């Protein structure tokens, strides 16, 4: 299934993290975007990826696999329904939850060191 309006994600910002360069593969089964972290010097890049139910590595029966990989290879992932991808506002909520999870992991890591 094609995600309509994927390019409209560019510019969405949450807690200093901004989505840029949203693209997809030719089969429209993998959608990716870079996430710039404006909170840190050098603006380290995170990565957002969405695999559709038709992707060869996933058999999710109308569900999509969403992953954000942050710095230090920390990542957060979730499986969402097709309906959660169709509206930009719903997808933004998914994005924000995943960012919060990674930021929490980073905070715990800093506190243990």
C-alpha cells in the first residue's frame, strides 16, 4: 500500500528533532526519512523507517512497522495499523511517542554513567 503524502512529513519538528528528506523505494514498500537533532552540536542524524505490509521482510497483514534509530544505535519501534499512517496528524503522534522513548533511553543511559 502506498503512503500518500509521505513527502509532507518534511519539516515536522518535535523536541528539537526535525524530519527531513522523506523518500520511498520504487516498490513503495519502504519509506524513510532523516531526522536532524538540533539539540546537539553538529546536528547528529537519526533515521525514520516505515515498512508496509507488502515489504518482503514483513508480513504484517495491513499493519506497518515503524522504527526510529537514534544516536548510539538506540532505537524504538512499533507496529501500527494502516489507519494510523493515513492521516499526518495520527502519524505525528506515532513519531512523537517513538522520539520520547529514545530520549528516555538516552536519559537513563546518562544517569547510569
